[in-house]
C-alpha cells in the first residue's frame, strides 16, 4: 500500500474530525420526520440527540488516553469503524430504539477518534504556524457538519427513502477515511505503558488556561446543541415551512460560517478569539429570541450566520489555547478531558431544552436555552477578567 507522509497523516486526521461531526449532524434535519413517523415528543428527540454526547461522556474518561499509549492512527481507525456501522443502523432503523443504538455508536466512535485526531493534527502540522492545527480542526468539523445538514435536507425533500441516503453516504465516507488512515505511517510509541482507565488529569501549571479553554469550547457546543437538536423543529414550527431542503440550508448556513470564519483565524491570539466568541454568542442568542418571537425566516438565517461565526471564534480560541498549553505526552488525555466537559454541558443543554419544550412549549424552551447559554458566556467573561487582573495569563509560545 502506498504510504502517506506527515502531510497525508495531517489531512487524514482532518477527515476524521469532519466525519465525526457529519455523524453528529446527519440526523438533525430529519428529526421532525422521525417525530411525525413515530409520534415522538421533543424530549425524546433531544434525548436521541444527547445519546451521542452521553456515549462520549462514558468513553472519554475510560479510553481518552488510548492514543497516547497505542498511537493516534489505530485509535482513529477504531472510532471511524464505529461511525461507519452507525450509518447502517440509522439507514435501516425500524423504530426509535435503533436511533439510540446508532447514536451510541456515533458517540463512542467520536469519543475514540476526536482526541486522537486533534492530537495528530498538532503533531503532523508541517506549517510554521502553531495555530494552523486548531484552525484546520474548526474548518474540518464545520465542513463535515455543513455537508451533512445540506445533503440530509436535499435527500429528504427530493429523493425516495428520505431516512436512508445520508447514512449510506456516511458509511462510504467512513470506509474512505479508514483507507486513508491505513496508508499513514504507524505512530505507535516504541515503549508504552500498560493501559488502564485514567482519572481526569490536568497539570497544575495549565489549569487556569484549561478551564478558560474548556468553557469556551463548551460555549460553542451548547449553542450547537440548540441548533442541532431543536433547530429544525424551531424553523418548522415558528415559520410554518415543511420544506426539508430549506431547513437543511438554514442549518447548514450556520455550519458553513463556522468553516468560513475559521479560515481567517490562524493569526489571532486565542484569548482575543475567546473574547470575540463570547460577545457574538450573546448577540446570536438575541437573534434567536427575535426570530422565534417574530416568526421570521430572515432572522432565523441571521441567527444561523451569527451563531456560526460565534461558534468558530469560541471553539478555535479555546482549542488553540489548550493546544499550546498541553504537553505532548499528556495531550491526548487532556484534549479528551476537555471534550468530556464540553459534551457533558452540550448533552445537559439538549436534554434540558427538550424537557422544557415537552412540559411547557417550544417557545419556553427557546427562552430557557438562551438563559442557560448566557450564564455560561458570562462565566467565560468573568474568568477572563479575573485572569487579567491577577496577571496570571498562561505564557504560551506565539
């Protein structure tokens, strides 16, 4: 088999991140179809969505350090394999129980693959910019999510078997990504420790930076939870449209602007990106509330665009900060811990808004979601201010 060098390994890892987010977003446009087909309440839909995150929460603390011990490559291959199998489960699901199984497989696969893929991007970065890896991670995840949302909507609107095609494409892409990973160099360490579950660990010298970085990524993920779990329901109910392609385009606009914005962020300092991401997140929440109250497709589009830009800033800033702080021999486990916290908060957001939507109304759920994310944004701002006042900003290489 033709072997790829470091550059090939870098882009193979980027494809893994794109695939993980494709799998996360593939069902999002289709949730209203599932709800109508099987008479599902909003809380059932959001728990299906959150099962992905719940699986990650289990996998990350148990296996988050596997790539530090056995190499990034084989851990990514295992994760991609689980994601590929999930596509088959979703494509032929006869009832809602299979959706939960598919989301468990997707979450477990992403839990194994994402920390390893992010570490591989950092270690195989052949450019002079240390920020290029975090920028590429943001663009790759945005690309996977954008295409998944767009194609899912178009397939569901214009092709027969609307709940099948997106997942078959996911399976094919998983096979292609596996082939690319098999062609990359073996990166297993020559001497490795015995594997055992590892308790969450952050070196003392980087803990303040770790908290800021993790909450910034969590802020992006919580906004993403609103988009991906209830976004299609919100557009459908508040604008009275049943065009699945239009819903897919609106949600894909958010993901597209994550990627577009990410292309311009490599030269900016991580703290500046976190500040900007926090401020724009608050602006996006105001647009979300206005779009829901006024039932305006134009405002929904504005929410998607501004929310996507805010996501890119907060995610890239947080990831860029931790990428520079984490020592290489602990990088996989530290990144996995970051993702663990971010996905825990994302799952809580999704389940919470689903419960409110079921018990009260979708409009009440929108208000609750806006309040919760605002509190998180304020927490990020307070920590950044406290860090500046104490004069203990982590010293990181430029």
